[in-house]
C-alpha cells in the first residue's frame, strides 16, 4: 500500500507523474528508446526542456515579462554563491529566517559583502521579522519565502526598490503571488516539482551583466540563458519529471487550484494542533507555513505511543528536523487532503487514548 508521505524533501510527487516517468525510463513516447539513453540535443529532449521552461513561466504568470527560466544543477545550495557571483558588486541585504537563509548569507560573503538586515535567530527562527529597514543602495535584497526546517512562511513581502531575490525551494507553485515583484527566483526541484538533481532559476534578464568580476561559465546565468539551459548536459530525468509535474499542475487549474487545496490541508492540521492539548505548534501563528507544519508533543512520555500509531497508519516522514525536534508534517502540492486527514485522526485518537 502506498504510504501517506509527509517527507520534507525529496518528497511526494503526483502518482500520475510517477507512472509517466517510470514509463519514459523504459520507452519515451513510442520512440523505441529510453528517456535516459537519448541525446539531450535530440529533438525529443529539446522539446521537453522547452516545455519545462515555458510551463514554469506560464504557471507563474511571467511570460513575456523579460524573464528566463533555467534548469541548472548543484541544488539550491549552488545558487547561494552563484547568485552573488552574478549580482553582488557592492553590497546585498539578507533577511535571515533560518538555516537556508543563513547558508545563503555565508556563501554570498565568500563573494562580496552580504549584510544580515534582520534575523529571527533569537527565537530559534520560529517567526518572520517584520519591522526592519532595507537600505536603498543594495545590489539586491534576498529572502527565503518558506523555511522548510522551522515551518515559517513569509505572507507579506517587504517593499523595497532593490531587486528582490528569493529562495522559493519549498513553496514554489504552491500559492499565488505577484511573481513579477521578484527579479530572481530559485528552487531546488525536490520539494514541489520533481526528483533531486535540477534547480529551477527564473531570472529577469535585465538584472544581469552588471557586475565587474569575471564569472566562470558554469556559474554565469547569461551563459546558461544563451544556451537554453543546455550549456552542459542537463539533468535529463529530473527536468522531464519536473515538466510532467508542471503539466499536472496546469491541467488541474494551475496555482490557484492547488492553493485552495493547500489552504484546506494547512487549516486542517493547524486546527488540530491548536485544539488538541497534547500538541503545541512551533512556529508563530501568523507566520505558519502552509507547506511544513512543525509541532511537538506537550507530554514527551507519549512519544513512543504516538510514533507507533502514525507508523501503523502508513504515515512516513513525520520526524522533525534535529534543530527543532518534535514533528514536521510536510504538505507539498502532491500530498492529498485525505492524507492530512489520516494524520489528524491519529492525533485525535491519541487524545482519546491518553
Ligand atoms: C531544501 C532547501 C534548500 C537546499 O536545497 P538543495 O537542493 O539541497 O541544495 C535550500 N533552500 C530551501 C528553502 C530548502 O527548502
């Protein structure tokens, strides 16, 4: 039986996407060859890459607005230095809301001057800082839209004149935003799009080519744009699966449709966390993530019982990250409302038993 997969990443993908991906590994669309044994320059794969790039722009509402979509490698973690290589000349400002933002700051500081404008480290990143100044002479302002580990999410993005760069690894394509307010968006595929191995980068072209340093080709967005994400061999399988997931999302009505389901899932779990005295939410209420719900037991003695119960119910991937402890229910796009219902039932069963 297929488990209810709450894994934080790599994570659940739509069943229909898995089936198509599995079939394409054996034979791609009746061509007598596997997806993973054909040239990335074949007309079949070039069409897949083009489709993956245009679906991303279309779903985000960024077509014809000067943006390019790239599928790169090295994960979101390589974007931390790469974006600084391409954009950081004098100084950049960062909002530090967790482990990933901290890593982004650290890596950018290898390249130039990255300033932390505000941080929620004082409370183990359980909230999003809101009142802080953004200087008007920044090369860019960087934030992390959803903090996968701590379970917080930015609901209202601060206004600034600086170009905005955002790590959307764990909530891209999950909610409607005015994506044209961002100048560079990046996301590792393995949370809402596909298998690990490719990173989607959406960049406004007029942002590029302004720094004075020399940039190695593999780290240069302009090189990847000029080569249509084919400067070197792309991660063909992750790109294909990402394309299938974006097609699945488009067919079901796009981001607006999935956002509605994601809101229902989040409401269901957070109301259980708030009503059940055996559980306590980790994140500040107004900053709670719709993708990753973090919570702990109020009575640690119930841990073994609770763990046995959810495992028995076919739930996977609920253990919290070591820096928060407790539990983390990751509810990415492909996770059904029904799976969240199974978890919530277990939580209320525990209350009845205890
Ligand atoms: C998972 C994650 C990363 C790291 O992604 P990699 O692809 O493993 O480098 C960065 N930022 C956020 C917000 C994440 O959730």
